[in-house]
C-alpha cells in the first residue's frame, strides 16, 4: 500500500510547488474576461455624444474600480492612438465596487464622453476606453478591461 501512496504524494507535492492551483495562474486575464459589457444604445456614438455601458462582474471576487473606474479613452487619429479627455465630471471619490456574481451590486453603469471638439473627424474612427482596478482584498492584483467603440462624424 505504501508503494502506491508515494507516487500520489509526489504528484500532489509537485502540483503545489509548481503553482498549478487554479487561482494562481492567469487570474487578472480571467477576471477581465469575466467582466461582461453591455452597450446601452450600441457601440457607436456621434462626436460629442455619451457612450453608456453596463459592466457586470461574473466572478466570485469583489472588485474595486475606485475612483470612477480609472477611465482612459484612446482614439485612433490618423493611425495614431491618442489619449483624450473624458468630459464626464465625477464629483467626490465614491467607491466603485463590483460585488461578486449573484450579488445585486455586481454591476454598474459607466459613461464616457470623449473630448473630440479639437479633432475634425470626417469618417468613423475606432476608439476604446480602458477601466482598471484591483481585487477588494488585494490591491496588488490589478485588473484592466478594454471596451471598444466607434465615434461617428
């Protein structure tokens, strides 16, 4: 009986030493992929309009995106990704916590209004905004999610 026990013991030991437990590998990518985005009125906006999305946390983890999801908006201006200002003004530093799946507070709305007044766009351009945050109980585990959209002239 001890002959069969040894290989199994070594296998378990190798499993834990190599870090092959499911929660240790690729956690940030898995978390980002488990954030489900639903566009409120589609993924296209006119220049000057506001894009609204619902983001839903489908993980078992509490996620903290304070302050206001740390939004960065990038637009493709003549083949160059350009960081533009978000015209949505948020007062205060209200927490933006997405609770785990199944909790009523597992989702939240995000609004972006890219500052496009200085760009004279004559054709649709690709854009995206990125949100970033971390686990509620581990500020070192960062999560980022990129949300694509199109800006129409």
